[in-house]
């Protein structure tokens, strides 16, 4: 898979990514950069000051100064760096570290809040799904604010160090400028050209090697195969490391470990062929030797220049160490600027997907009308010529659909897969808005209502419902605070009373063992009953059930249906099912086909139409329940 370092990104785009990420951190904590900058500045001053004081002590030794003359520089060597380090350490532990943790948590919290507030239509869109995959890929390769902090520290250290060592070397630089020594100018020019040439050679060699490796990899491993190998390996390793027992039990049952290990081994061998470890080690050795040679030449050049000017009497001989050290540090700082910039740009690029996600604006209109609170729950819903197709889809999921739901009625919706049944529920709950037509609540377009209030009218059990690895009571209440009597009553209505009595801690029993070691593993049917109890607990005027008994055994299914009227009371209930036999308890049945409602009536009425879709579906299933 392509690493971001080998991609050619325009400088302008890199700077935009860096700016956006830095601004995001600044918005979270406006004092972080100032405090951390002071800390790094103190560390840089400490290093440069140590060089200056060391040079002064050497000069005193060279002149044979008396012991009394040594106490001031020696005291400064001991105490000034100590005091600077003490202040730097205080800033680090008392301010910088806590601020970093707070920034990281806020950043992650903002992302979680974004998903919470984002329109479901956006969350389910191909754009956001693809963006989520990019975020996952970027964070698997590295990234995050932790990388930003450390890489920003590195580049600030280089910049502050450069400023400090330029200040130390200023007397030497001034002397060189005013000396008018042609040979010295020539020597410096040759040294500068040599350093620049070797540095450029090292950078180009590194880039060429990376690019050749990438091109070879792309030629031998198409992008589709890259994704297949890498995503498979990540998924396999992540599940095993995290102890996903839902996944591992299948491997036990089908003896799939050998297959998984062989597949992963083939993946590793494939990458080894593309970039053998021996080649990488040889390359690293060559680059290390080249970099070491460049640095040694810089050190030598700095000392030669300093010694030459000291011999000319431009400054005391003891300052050779000071100016040579300053010179080599200046050149190394300049040399390291490019690498530090690339590292920072890489981190900013990896976080660009997260910032893009945070910057997404909702598309659905947010109404302001409050929903009328009716004690009699007399709400009426009407679909009026509604058409809708999912983002990126070519075909309509619903086309010119009209339906009116009468107050307190029980409606069953049947039809083949893809006929638009679940889509109707999603539109009704305003997870999506239709492209054409309108949905009315008591004669008012639902888009005009406050979205959260409107959604509060519905209790829904979708096919792909989810339960959390939390206590049973909190799963039902979707809250830390649980009305225990109400929760137990809803579980009883959903047919879970006996199972709850056997649980070791009742409503306080954790579901699954991801968090609690004493959590219980529940069956698919039990999970469905808990989801049904959660819908009843909400006590909303509308109860929408999308295949609520798909995982239940026939006896449990019969118990649910026989008590369905008692469960829903005076609420309006819509029930979706593929099992037509389970719809007979509803007097009103709507038949969907290819995004349209093609029939509506009672079971007996619909069966009379031998040319109708319901008759076809009923007799296709009749052999299983007659």
C-alpha cells in the first residue's frame, strides 16, 4: 500500500493541511502554542548557552587565568542550565502535558459529536463512508495529534536552535563579512557547495529509492489486490488481538485458523518479494554512511574556519569550540529543516481526512416548529407522492409513494427484498428526506419540525439493530438512569422475563464480555427481544418494527404476536415482515413491490385477488406453514 511519504503533494497543499491542523488545535486551546513555545525556547537557549560558557572556560584555561576568575562561568554552567531546565520541566508537567491530553480528548470528542449530530443521510452516503475508510487507513499507518505534537516540537526545536546558534555565531559571521579575505571566502564557498551537494545527493537518493520501490510495488501488485491483502491482514490481526469471540468461534467451528495464517503468510511473503528486508537494510546502511560523512565534513569545515580566524587573531583561541559548534549546529539545523517539514506535512496530510469530516455541513433542513404534545397521541402521518433514491443509486427505492396512517392502527408491510419497506421507515423517521413529494404530520411538512422532537415520536427496531456491551438496563433505557420497574415490565412484554430472572445481576448484568468478565453471551433471539423491549421503554406514539421476530423461534414469535395489541396499546404500530403468516394479526396489510405500494387491505381481502402480488407471495410461502 502506498505510503504518504512517497506521494508527491504540492507544497501549497501541504501548507494548507498543516495550517488547518494547527488552527484546529489552536481553536481547542488558544494558549498551548505560547506555553509550549516558551518551553522549547528555554531548552534551545540552554543548549546554546552551554556552548558559550564552555568556550569561555576554555579561553580562561588557555590564558592560564586564576582560580578566582573561574567561579563565575563555572557557576553559570552549573546553575543557569539547571534553572532553565527546572522552568522547562515545570511547564512540561504542569501545563504542556495536561493541555495535550485535553486537546487530544477534545479533538476525539469533537469527532464523536460530529457523528452524533450529522445527518444520517450523510453518514450513510458513499462520500462519508469513503472518507471514514481514509481516516481508518491514515490512523493505521500512523498519525493523530500525538504525532503532531512530537513533530511540531521537533521543527520548533530546529527553528529556535537555529536562531540561538546564529546569535552565538554572529561575531564570527561579522568577522568573515568584513575580513575581505579572498581565500577564506573561497574556502567557505567550496565547503557550502560541498555540503549542499552531499545533502541534495542524500535527499535525492532517498526519494529515488522510495519511488522505485513504489513503482515496482504498483506494477506487481494492482491497487485492488493491495486493498484486499492489507485490509484482510488488518481485519484478521485486529480481531484476534481484540479477542473478538463472535469471530473466533466460527474459526473454531470450521477450523479456519490454518487458512487465515496461510493467507496472512502469503501476504507477508508478497511484500517481502517487493521490498526484501535485506535491500532495506543495505539501503539504510548506505544512507547512514552518507549522512555521517556529510556531518563529519560539516564538523571539519566548522573547525577549520574557526581555527583559521582564531590564528588570524579575529577572536580568542578559546572561542574555536564555540564558533565551530555553532556553525555545525546551524548547518545541521538547515539540513534537518526539510526532513522535519516532510514529517509535519505527512502528519497533517493524514489528519486532513479527519478535518474534512469535522468540516462537513448538514444538508437536511432543520425546522424550528415544536412538535405538538398530545396526551391522546392523535398523530396522523401521510406520505404524499414521495419518491426517493439513495445517494449514488440509479434506481428509486420508492417512487410516487402515497400512504396515510390512521391513528392507533396496526399495519403490516410485506414485500420482496428491495421493495422499499425499510426505506419507508427511514423516511418516516426522517433519517432521510425525499427528493420528491412530502411527508406530513397532522397536515404539516415534517421538515418544519425540530428534528430531535420529531424523532422522539418513534420507537424503532431495525433489522440491523445494535446492543452495547453495557448492563442490560442501560441498553433498554439508552441512559445511565434506568426506571427499573418500567424496564422489567418491557422485558416481560417482550418475552424476556424468565431469562432476566436467571441473569446473575438482573438488569445490572453486562451483555457480552468485551468490558466485563462476567458478562453474558445472549442469543440472536434474545437480542431481538431486548431491542423490542427498548422500543417499548421509549413509550413513543409510533412503534415501527422491521423484522422484529426474524431470530425468534415459532413459539416465541407466537407469544410476541398474541400480545402485540397489549404491548402497543393505543399507539400506531407498523410492522414489516417477510413472513406473511405472521402478518395475519393485522387488519391492514400494505404490499410493496419495486418501490411502490401495489395493494392494501386485510389478509382475506388480499387473498381474493388471485392476480395480486400478495396472493403470489402467500402461496410461495404456504408450503412452509400450512
